[in-house]
């Protein structure tokens, strides 16, 4: 597992390292940022669903049932709905 240069191996920010990133370039980027209007990046349709499908496939049903009985059934229903959506798209 790679260690993040700012977060390390935790979710806490190492501010001694992070403060090096707070400079004029960051301030200029914040000033130029415009959250409104059309986005320049292209996101293929159903990208989020494909990501969710991949994440759900990586979870073991036995592990889900240990956490909460019957949760694997819900996972399978969600996967079926996603697969139906992909078939509808074609």
C-alpha cells in the first residue's frame, strides 16, 4: 500500500507537510475556480454505476452476512438493477 505524502497512513493531515502546498499557485487557482457553468471534463454516462458495480463485486457475501444477516440479498438486488440498467442502455 502506498503511503500518501500528506495524509501518511491515517486520515489525519500532516500540516507540516501540507502547508508547503499552500502557496500563491493555490491561491490563484482558488480565485480562478468557477463552480458554475458547463464542466470541461467529459464523464461517460453510467460511470458512477459502473464504479458502484465494481465496488459491490469486490465485497464478499459471507462478510456482509456476518455484519448484518440478509445484507447480501440487498447487494444482489442492487447489482441486478445495475445490470438491467446497462442492458436497457444497449
